[in-house]
């Protein structure tokens, strides 16, 4: 055989073998993996959320350009993966030291996050990436009543409630300065959620018009958890 032809044949065979080996080693999708759980199917008092994705196909620039306040929603429920991603974006842990997605003055983290679902009110634990039920039953009508009857709260399949424990920040920065830091942090967290919603093909709107004590009573919040934001989330209606 011609020496050059023999060499080319050896290179070709080696390339095919390497390509086959790479394909064999490459992780394969599991066709039998369970689909994400619709939030309407949540039944336990403790919900372990799936791990959030750290990469996506939707750029930050596109999310910024497309973010708009959405006040009308379709009735489709979200699923556990979407909820996981939304809550991680709002207050998820991103560092072994406990640092989170949103900056916090002194890393004191005064915010506490709740989710209002048709089956109850849940508290988000960012360290465990877990939800625990605090009150059972569909309390969206009660929340709607104390939020000046804004229909987005009734239409959306879920509403994220951002609350604050001011004392955590006051311990270091005092009562005069702390509210500013806490409110800035709530804005950071809310914007994270709003942009993540867009990246997931969802919509949201930040609501600040509500009766504070009414929200606390309707949702059964602890006395020191002061509501700052209501953020209904869902699929935008046409």
C-alpha cells in the first residue's frame, strides 16, 4: 500500500475511534426521569426543591430588555423547577460562606421569603433550598382583599412575598440607617426574581400597595416579619 495512503487510513481510523469513545463517555439524558412536579400537586408540608440551574440560554441583556410589569396571567400552574429557579434567584445561597444572590448590608440577610400557593403559605429556607408550609388552604382571596383587590394576586398561580426582620440589620447599623439598607436589599431581591421570571418565559409585577397588618394576619406571618413586596408570578395572558 502507498505509504501516504496508509498514513491517511491510520489517521482516519484513529479519529473515528476517538469520536466513538467521546460519545460513549458523554452523559446521556435519562428518558425515564420524572417530569417536574406541578405546584398544584404539592401536598406535603415540607417540599425539597430541585437544584437550580446555573446556566441558561437566555442572556441577561435580553431579560433586561424584555422585563415588563405583567398584571394578567393565564391559569396554567408552574412547576417545581420553575419555582426552584425563582426562589434561588431571589435569595439563593451562592457561596459556601452562605452568601446569596442579592447583596446584603453586612451580610446580615434580614429578608424572609414566603410563597402563597393554592394549597397554602410556605416559607423558603435558602440554606436547605426547601419550602415548609405555615398555613394550609387557598389564602389568595384573603391576600387579594388586603392588597386593594388587585386581580393579579387572584390570577397568578403563586405570589412571592418578601418580608423583612429589621432587627437583624439594626443590631449593626442602628434604627436610623437600617431601614434604608433593608429596603435596598428588598429591591435587589425583587429585581432578581423579575429578571429570572422573564428568562423562564414568565411574568411578574412588584406590588407595594397593601395593608401591612392585613397581609400579616391573612398569611399568619410572625410578628417581626414585615411585608415589603408582593410579587405574583405566572404565564402572561395575551
